[in-house]
């Protein structure tokens, strides 16, 4: 029950005498001259003074006064003066001495409490009288509004209270927060160390007119509610008799009755119930006095509330009722009383928890028995849910009883739960009840399967003893409990599980149905369960079902390979999921010793495939072993005609490539589509391998027949400069085109590999070849914004006036569209120079593409304003780029190019536009009318142009 917090007594500990930072600074080593200049720390006199007053050391106090210290000095931390410290502990001689030295009896500390408040709270009557005689203010409030009278009431200081009242202290005072001395006295009842009897104090305050029903503003608590929580019947009766309102409620809805239940005093509860209070009136969240009593486990109070008519079904906000709470607490007598008082066993929590379910969960068997009988009486049945709750909390006694009632029809779900949670006592109870032991759950697993998969040997033993089927196969994949055990890691020690199931008749030759056709033996091999493997073999496992020898090759278990071979395992069998043989699998994983063991079993038809596989996986020793066994390094893989050298080149293993070449691998072998080892290396960016193959005599012009791609094109795409140089030196066709008519130079240009371009250009490649989409390498560089490539191609005499085959665009158009100013300026100046050098009269910007668009149009279409301005500045714009005319409406009309310029440059100022235009050549044909139009367009909305004057137009 919330009540006003008791006020703190004045702090008696002295304030720190010296700042820690100052002490650290004074202890650091410094040069003497520098140390002399440092301000020396001065001792803080407040600490010793307050400490001497606190201890009552009169001689020390007198010495400090004689020394001239200010008796009214206050500590910086709490604001306590020496007088406050002495008053708090009743050192009258010290108090008298300081008062004689003109100590201020009304100087407060930081909490606003003066020496009188400290003395009153401490109960020092003589000190209080002395301070009052020296002018101490009897009603001086603290920062929170309480006075010395409040503190005396809180601490039960009756004599001090009388003295203060006689001195004129106001007993009727109400603080700004609604607190009173009566509330403080009621609060004092709840303080364990408060001395004295509070009845006389409360009587005295009531007699002096202290407000009876004032409530604290923040909480709404009154003196009666606080006293009820304090558990003192005589105090509660006194307040009620004096006129305190027993029906007053706090802001959270709590009443004096709730306070009494919180305090747990049965007599106070009885006293309040005599006033005909609403026994069900609870706090705002719905919690009633009865529910609070149950929650506090104060069952005598609960019995009294029930006798007074408390509702056992009243819900709290979270759905709990007193009956549900009593079932959780395990008090059968209270539950029985509630049931007799109308407790409804059908009311559940929002989560579905009925009283029976909660009693089952907490394992209160006598209450469970009573609730089952009550449910049967009213036609309810939550037994099955209660069964699940009792299973989840390992309540075998409750489970046994629920089964005995015959009201729980579904025992399989609890059985699965008990098995999966490894609750063996409950499992035993359910097994004896006749539960269906082999019914699969929603995941298609039986209890035995689930226990085996979890590694629960104790539960498996119980289930097998009850004759659970060890040969059940999961519907989804055909896995058995024995296989599930073989899938466990060795850390779980699955061998006891395997032994239990084999002893119970588990068939080791059942196969999974997931396409892999695994057996328990193959699973055990994959998980390297040596003990389990031996037991399964001894149980008659077929060594060829599930291709265990392939699994043994996969993990590299040489001893197992030999053992399986002796038992008749066929190494030529392929595993079901990928048709791979043991030798190929061992080669792929680099199991060198496993390869030896398999070869020792006899010749293999898959020697060549294993050789190619090992080479592709970069297993050098495996390759050497297989070649020594007779593998042909030039025999390709059957499925795709890929050779070992091709795979090694693709993987980028230089050592493997060198090894294969030393074995006589054909460097120019190619698959049916023309792919060679050199092309594989270039496609995957294996530069060192490509150089090695070229050095070994690889044909640089063998291309892929489907795409037409050559090693040189691929090397240029991947940016392998050294490989490109090697291919150029090996006389690769520099101008070869793939099926899209793309050359190596185009590839290097598109991907920005300028060093590759240099090698090609120095080798004499043709720069003017165009691909089927139209652009040459130079046009590609311009379109892609490759500045270095553009410069390099121009340096090697690329035709700057070339046009695309497909749409007729020029390099200048591409530059205008790209927005790259550096490329644009380079191409424009180069175009101008080419035009002038060739004596061509046609202005380049008058050249149109097949869509009748000029380069200026391309610039504005792509919002490249700067490019458009540069076009004007370098005088390439045609005088006829826009036709000026006057329409029938008298407005100036422009052609599409000028109109687009106006639209895109509308945000420029008149000055900026005129500066650009005036800087252009007069041959641009920009008349004064057009110049005025530019200016007007920049200051008005689009198309809001005025008709120019005829005189100005003529000029």
C-alpha cells in the first residue's frame, strides 16, 4: 500500500574535505618552479566542524569557534550546518554553544530542513525546546512542504509533538502535495523501528483539528488507507470513529479494505467488513481483495472475505480469477470454499488455462481431484488440456489420476510430449495405461523414432520393452529409428541405442525412400560410428545395399573398405543419388589411401573418370596414384567429353596443369563444341595457367563453335594483360569476331581493360570493325564513358567520324548523350579538326541520325546541359538548328531543337544565357529576336513569349 515516503533524517556524515582531483594533482611529480606556481589546496573547514558537532565533541567545537570559523557554514554536498548535525543527535551542550556563538536556528540544508526539524525527527525534546527558545520557526516547511510537526508524527515523538503544538505549530496544515501530519503518523505505524504507541499521537492530532480525509495528490492515499495497510486495528478504529471516510479510493482504485488485505491483518479486515464495505471493490486492473489475499497467501483473510460474499470468479485484467489463483497456490480448503461459494471451473484465462489446467500444471493432486469432480458436475471437461499441462511439468501422479478418471480420451499427444521431453516417469505411467505406442505424430515420427533421433537411450529402452516397432519407416523418406540413431554424431555415443534396437529385432537392411537408398550401415559409415558399424555388420547387414563402400570411400575409411571388400562388397556399384562409384568419390575427396584400398580390390572401369575428377578437384597425389594404375591422361569424361587438363585449367591449378602436361596430356584437345583447356583458363581468368598452356603449344585460335568466342576474346574480357600479350605473340587472330561480330578489341574496350587494348593495338588489330549492333570499338568507348579507351583509340588513328551501322549515330552524338564532359570535349574538338583537315563543308552538328536527331538533340534529350553549352561555345551548332517564325497568333515559334534548349535551360538566369549565346559565332544565326526570346523564356513561364517589335526583327 503506497503511502508518503518517510522524510530523511538530516545527514550526519561530514562533507568531503578535499576534491579528489586536487589531491591527485598535488601528488603528481612536477618541476619545483612549476609546482611553486600552482595554487595550493586549502583545507575545507566545513567537514571537521560538522563532524565535531555530529559526534558531540564540545571541546573541538569550541576550539573551532575560537579559531574564527563561521558557525553557519554549510557543507556543499548536503547543505548541513554544524547546528543541524548537533540537533539531529541531541547534543544539547554543543547546540547551546553554537547558539551562543550566533548560529542561525533557521538556516536549512539543501532539503529545506532546519535544525528544529532534525531535532524533532530524532525525538530530542530538550534540544527542541532550546531551539524554540532561540527563535526557531515551529512551522518552517521543507522543500516538499513538511514541517517539524510532520517529522515528529512520523517517528512517533509524542512529547515533541506536544511541545511543538504548544509553541503554535499548525496541526491543520496540508502540504502542496496533500500530505498531513495525520497521514505521516499513520505511515509511522508501518515503520518497524518507529518507537512508541501511535494511538495517543493520532488522538492528539485529531483533537487539534488535523484534517481527517486529506489525500496525497499523486496517489490519493489517505490516513485511513495507510493505517489499514499498517495492520493496527486500534489505529484503524480510532480513525473511523473520528470520522475518516472508509469508502475513499486511491487513484488506482484501492480502498482501505484492499490496504488491510495487503497488510494481512485479519482483525483489520473484519473491522472494515463490519462497515458493509463492498467486498468485491478492487483496483483498476480488476484485482479484488480476495484475489490479493490469495496472491499474498493470506488464506485466513481469504476465508473471511469469502464468508462476507467475495466473488471467486471476478477477473483481473490478465484473466486470472481468485479460484484460478487458489488452484495455483495449492490450498484445497480455500478452493473448496470457493466452489461452495459459486466458483466457476469453466472460466479460463485468455491462454485457455482453466482452474483444472493450472492445478495440473502446478501438480496439486488433491485440488485436481476436486476440480475433476466439479467439472463432471457442471458438464465441463478440460482433462485433456490438463493432461498436457501435467506432462509438461513432469507430474506423474496427476497424469495417473487423470487417466484413471476415463475422461482423457487422447493419450497419444501427451505420450509424444513426454517422450520428446525425456520425462521417463510420465512415459512409464502412459505406457501402463495402454496408450497406442506406434502412432506417428504430425511430423510422421513415432515416439520410438523421436527418442532414437534425440539420443534418449533410457526412453528407447522403455519403449522397446513395451514392444514399440523398431522397423517403422517414416512416411516422408523411409528412415527407420535405427537409421535415426545412426545419424547421430559420435559425441552422443549412439552405439547403445543401436544395440538396443538390433537386440529388439531392428532390420539393418531396410532402405530409405528418398532417392538415396541409404541403410543404417551407410548412415553409420557417413557418421563414422565404428562401434555401430561393427554391430550392424554382425547383425547381417547386406554390404551392397545402400552402397556402403561408396560411403566408406567418401569418408576415407581404409579399414572399412577392406572389411567390406572381404565381406563381398562390390566396388563397381554406384550410389543411387548421383550414380558415382567408390573410386570416383574417393578421387573427388582426395582420399589417397582409400584409392589404394579400392584399387587393391581389383581393376575398375571408372579409372579414367576418377582420374578426370581428381584433376578437377586438384588432388595431385590422387592423380599420380591413378595414372600409375593405368589411367589415360587424355581420356575424357564420358558424360560431357571434358578432359582432365580442361578441368584443371578451369580450376586454375598451375601445378596440376604442369603435372598433366608432364604425363603427356594433349594441350590441344577440345570437346565437341570446340572448348579447349586454353579457352577454359581464359574464361575463368586463370592467367598463369593460360600463359603455361600457350607456352606448351596450345592453339590460340581454337574457338567455341557455338559462340565463336576465342581465347583472346575471353582474355580481354577478364583483363589478363600478360595472357593477351602471350596470345598476341603466339599469332592469335586479333580481328576474329564471335557470332555477334565482336572482336577482342571491343571486349577490352567495353570492360575498360586499357592494357589489353594497348597489346592489341600494338599488334596491329583493326579498329574499324563494327559488331552486329552497329558500334565500333571507338563508339563503344564513347558510349560507355571510357575516357582512357577513347584517348588510346584516337591515338591509334581510330576514325572519329565513324557512324553506327544500325542507327546512324556518330561519335559526337554518343558523346553528347553520355554526359561525360571530358569525352564530349575531346570528340567535339577532334571532330572539328577532322572536318577542317578534310576540307568538309558540312557542319558536324547538321548531321542527323536515322531518326533525324542531331547531336544537340541527343545532349538535351539526356539533360546534359553542360554538353549543349559546350557545343555552342566550340561553334559547332548549325545556324539552322531551329527555325524562327511568327505564327498566326503573333507569337514567336521555334524549331524542336531550340525549343528543347529553352525547356531544359529555363532555370538559368538571363545573364548566363546571353553570355553563352553572345560567345557563340555569329554564324549560329541567333538573331536579336531569338536572343530576346532566350531572356524572356528564362523569366516567364514556358511559351509565354511576346511578339518582337518589327524594327528590332528587321535589324
